[in-house]
C-alpha cells in the first residue's frame, strides 16, 4: 500500500477539529484519512499512549479555570484584599 503525503495544513485542521470535539470517524470520512491515522496524530500531539478527546477537553477547561483563579487571586493581592 502506497503512503499518501497529507499537507501539514490539513493535519493541523483535522487535529484542531478533533480536539474541539468533532468525531474522529466523521473527520476521517470527510478528509479521506483513516481514523487510525488521526488517532496516531492525536497521540503524537499529546504524548499520551491513549488519547481521549473528552479527557483532553476536560483538562483544557480545568486549565482555563485555574488560569482565571490565579488571575483573580493576583488582582486581589495587588489590591490588598484577603480571600
């Protein structure tokens, strides 16, 4: 079987859509790429052995919440407020 070279822009687009919650099976059909290839890209991108898009999205939300809390605490400290 001959390997097909997929442009970096397409790979980036597919990864972004997968990470935002779109179904890998649908992306595979839409772009003509195997779902195994997309899961491999996700695994390589995150460094995890097994990728769960749900887990990725949950961690992303938790990270954003922590950033918000740090910002709020930093502001309160600079204004001399106690929590």
